[in-house]
């Protein structure tokens, strides 16, 4: 209907039509950017950038590490997943192999009570009802300091600690999967609706 009204104009200009279509396409892309999309598939360790492989080897995990390639709307990353000391770990890198973060799955009672209360109050305000699907503590910062900290030879100074929480909840009349990122003190940093296309369901 919109295109039909353009074509009916007596002063129809092909260049103007192209510009309008480009503008609409840009708007549609900006809408996609508000969602987190991940297509995940297993990859062989040898297909992972060398720095990422060596970094994970230096963490001395006690169990086998599985490598994944994740493709998003505009990003590609590599992720190592394993179990270590009874917890699920994931270590994420950029497509080029640069360190991004380490995430460890935890339980609600492993978050300081005052911080968890702050997070719970926010989620209750945001959703009519919801369930927490996963909680991870996230560490970011300098790669060398991360290695020192996880190998018990560093204090962890300079590292950034956040909480990543995946929630299934009702919002705007529909149920959605949403990934929330909260700071160490429980302040909201980011909220991202999730859509995924995982080709391998065995994550750890």
C-alpha cells in the first residue's frame, strides 16, 4: 500500500523511491539490533584461534573442554564450555580470538542477599510473572589478570564482576526469553530479548 501511494505521485522520482526504501531497510535493521540472536554449533579445537586455545589451556580445567562457534546478527564468537569443580564454565572470545569474558553458572544463594533482593525487585516490577532459567557470574577485564585470578596467583583487582540472568517472563502480554545483565551491586546494565538457533544441545 505504501509503495502504491508512491507510484501514484505525478512527480514520481526513481531516486527518491530508492532512498525511501533504503531508509525503511535501515529501520528494520535497527529493530533486529534490539534482540540477541545466537546460532551455535560445535567446532574442533584446531579451528579456534591460537590465543583462545592457549588461554583456556592455561586455566587447567579438570574436565574436557568443548568448543562452539556462535553466530549473531552482527557478531561471530568462539566459546569454550566445561565443568570444573562442580560448576559450569564458559569462556568467550571474539572471532579473532580476543578474550571477552568468563561466566560461571551459580545459584541464587551465591549472590549477596542485598544484591539479589535488588535484582528480584527489578524483575518483579518488569514482569507479571517470571522464572529464572539461568544465573551466571561474569568476569571481564585484562586477560592476564583473569588468568592470574583463576589460577590463584592474583587478587582480581581491576576485574569487572557482573551477573547475567536469563529469565522466561511475561512482558507486553507475551512470554519472552530475556537476558539481563546486572552490575555487582544489582544495577541493571542491559536487557536483551533472546532468539536462538542452537544446533547442538549438549553444551557441557
